[in-house]
C-alpha cells in the first residue's frame, strides 16, 4: 500500500510541475520591450503622503520593468476629480 501511495504522489508531483516552464519550448525569438506604463499618484502636500509616494516610486521603478511613477500636485478635490476621470 505504501508503494502505491508513493507512486501516486510522485505521479501527482510530476503532473503538477510539468507546466512550470518559464517559457514555451521552441520560442527562441526575443521579446520586444513594451512601452513604459505611467502610474500617476496624487500629492496634496501632506508629509505622510509624500513619504508613501516616495516609497511607492522606489518600489515601482526598481522592482518592476516598464513602469514609471509620476505625481500630480493639486488640491484634494482636484486630485479626486482627476482620479475619477481617469
């Protein structure tokens, strides 16, 4: 019974890890870099918001390729309306 359980567990693991390749086989063409995506955050002049925006900028620009973070400086109402409008 232990051999059957071991064989089934091994078969399950092999079937799970079969699809874990990083790229499909036979795809040797280099990928074209995508256009950078701009993420806009608001800056109302609050110290805590400036800190959070600076941390977010470090994370986005250094951890993710193709993303740029920019800040929109205005009043709370103007920034809220801009975020709603897109």
